C-alpha cells in the first residue's frame, strides 16, 4: 500500500473542564510497574499526552472514550465556508469539527494521571500545535487507511521535535484492513515506532493504545538518558 503524497506536507512549520467527583470512575489501570520510591516521587505527577491526526480521524472520539471525566470539547458545526477548505472525503457524514482542542483525564493511581489533549486536524489550526505539545510525554497519531496521507503532517511534526509517538490505526467498518507492518512501511516509520490497530470508540482499545505509548516513551527516554551519560562515563 503506497499512499499518494500529501498535497501540503509539513515543512518545518511552527506550529479544563472538570465536573468534580460526580460521575468519576476509579480510572484505568495501565499496569505501570513503578518502585515504591518512584511512586512517592510521583505523588502529584500529571503526564501530558497528545492525540493527533487528520481531519475526522477519530481524535475527539478517542479522548471521550477513555476519559474518566466529561471531556472538554471545542467542537463547532461545519460551515459552508469551511466546506470549501476542509477535505471531507471519506467522512462526508461528519457535521462538526474541533476548533481548539479536546481535553480528558485518566487517573492511573493516586497522584498520577494522564492528561489527554486532542489537537485540531485542519491545516489552519496548526499554529496551536506548538502550545499543545509543550512538555508532552508523547503522542498518539490516529490514522485512517482510507486517507493515510492525512496523518503525514503529524508524523513529521513529532519526528522533527523528537517527541515519542505511536501510530494507532482507527479501524473504520468500511475501511480496508492492513497489517501493522504494511502501515509502517507506507508511512516510512522508524522500526522502533509502534503501530497498533484500534477502535477509537472502545475504552479498552484506547487503553491499549495508551499503554503502548507510555511504554514506548519510557524506552525512548531511557535510551536518551543512557546516550547522554555514556561519553561522560567513558571519560571518568
């Protein structure tokens, strides 16, 4: 599967609502293996994760599916003017669009949470990405195999900024199925970048995506730390 090149590929661009305890669930158990000393240090730690991808790929759906709070959404109805700009091919039934961000939260355990920020997908909102990505642990890039080229800008963005990410293929009912290796080759990803299949509507499926991201980000950060101290250790 070789997608058509993006008509406007990324070229170095610059790029909460909390209802309180009512309606909260115990949170998702992401099975992170932390030492007791580490848990004490993370007593009030919030990890920031971005959910990115093309227009209509399911970012708002994913954030809403896994969030333990009522997600903050900034959706507006598609206008006639927007129809002249936004490519709705493959998502003709879509009637709203995110104009700023989506926000959700998942509590892993007491004092340790994941904050999810869904980015807008249209080109004209790319200026928000730099603010949203500041301090992020990593990112989920949602992909739709019917419009795979739409996720090229997000992949390029995170690669340029060395932000760890996973590609999550949202398996739409009417979309042709491809294996993770095929998607990885089509996107020309680094071999270490995980590709997972998911259903953005399903909470457990979204949980698995987040697990893969946190694990991958941990490996990347560890490798970078070892790389940075390696020369110093050799000269000591």
